[in-house]
């Protein structure tokens, strides 16, 4: 097993296409970037690999035991151990020892923000396993990812539009991917994304109006949510852009709820998620009482709306309003 440092896109490529290493270290404070990569990993490996996440409070011995179970329906497993900086010494030593005799069926991703590299377990892992660096990316790297994502989506993109998206992303590759995906929905294959189109999609949404819609969804106020959505559409906002904004805030709410108990202050949590405290204060109550099955159902609502906007003959505005009604009563 070779140590060394990989860029996130190279780590993702190895995990999807191989050859995979038995264990990777995902290190850095960009939590949303990691979660975005995990989402992409689940989509690209669906039907082939089981991707499962664990917390640092779970038994490393049990996780490694699961890694040795012969898969029945999948090709193998990818196990993600979150917040590994909180692992006790015994857990770290077990992970380091696992590298001497790894499972042929599994890849383990050990995710941490700022591990204590003085600890012997971390030293052993860093010497033996590849590190995927989730530090702040350089603007030129983000520009390259914009162009790659656009090419993968089958669209062209003007240099001025690339420059605009890099500035808007504020150093967050997950924002780059989400915005290029929205551009791909707004364009036919082979069309060119211009700066003007990017500004129409990503700048015209009025912050106050969007938060009025989010507030109504959090309060499960169906009438208020429909009124806010209708007002945004009347102001000329694109339904596909509103769909993207709402999904981004839903994902942020889920992430915030997952990490809330493990972070100190709201400010610390906001910093780790790359957002502002006031946004988390508004979003934390959204779906806090939902079960995991309910969260999956909400993700399907977004996926259905996305598919309908791309493929059906229905009006995108009506599709968005139907989604808003569903979300308000979820």
C-alpha cells in the first residue's frame, strides 16, 4: 500500500474506477466537500458497492469485522469512518494493524479534520495510507474542475463563465459541482454556458424571498411556502435554480443536524460547514424529527422534481410548486 497525497478528484477516480487502496485518509476541514464527494460516490457505485458511514463512537473492531464478511449482493464495501480525530488510541492502532492484512472485499475511508499527528496510531496510518487532501483548493484548481465538470455534463462553458463560477464558489468544490449540474439542466447537450446565463441562474434569486420560502417549509406552513414560491417565480426566478437552492439548503440542514452534537458552538459548526451561523439557526429545525426513511423520501421528492423538469412536458413552475407543497407536509 502506497502512502502519499491525492487531490480529491483523484481519490474519487480511484474509488470508482480502481485500483482501490485498502484504506484512505480524508483529511481537512472542508466537511461539505467531503459530503459532496460521498454523494457522488454513492451515485457512481450504486448497485456495485455498499457505501456505509460510521461515527467515531462506534467500535472499530466491529467495523473491521464487517469488512471481512463476504458480500452476497454487491461487489464489495466502502466504509467511511467520520470524525476519526476523536478515536481512542486502541481504535487507531486497530486501523493501522488492519493495513497488514486488509480485507479483499472492502475499502475503509478514515475521515478527520485536524488529527493529532503526534499520536502513534496516526503516525502509522500517515506513513502507510494515501491521504486525500481536503484543504482549501487554489482558484486555478477550481477552474479546472469547472471545465472538467462541464465536459462530463456534455456542455461547453465560456472562460468568463468559468471565472464567475470560481468566484461564486468561494473555495468550495461542492458548490462548483452543484452549479455546473444546474447549468447542464438549463442547457441542451452541446450548448455553451455564458456568464450572462450564470448570472441569471445564480445571482438573481433574492436572499430575503428565498429565506421566506425556507422559513415557511421549516414551519410546515404549506400556504406560506406556496405563496413565497409563487412570488419568486413571478419575480422571474428560474424553477431549476430554485430547486437547486432548496436542495442545497436541505442537504445543509441534514449535515448540520448530524454534526451538531459533536461541535461546540453554532459558530464552530457554521465554520466547519462553510456557511453562516444565521443560516444554520434557521435550518437546524428543518426535518429534525424525521427518521432516516423520511429523509430518503424527501431526497426522492427532489430527484423526482429534477427528473420531471428535465424530461416531462409539464411546466417547471408547476413542478416546483408541487415539490414545495410536498416538502411543507413531509
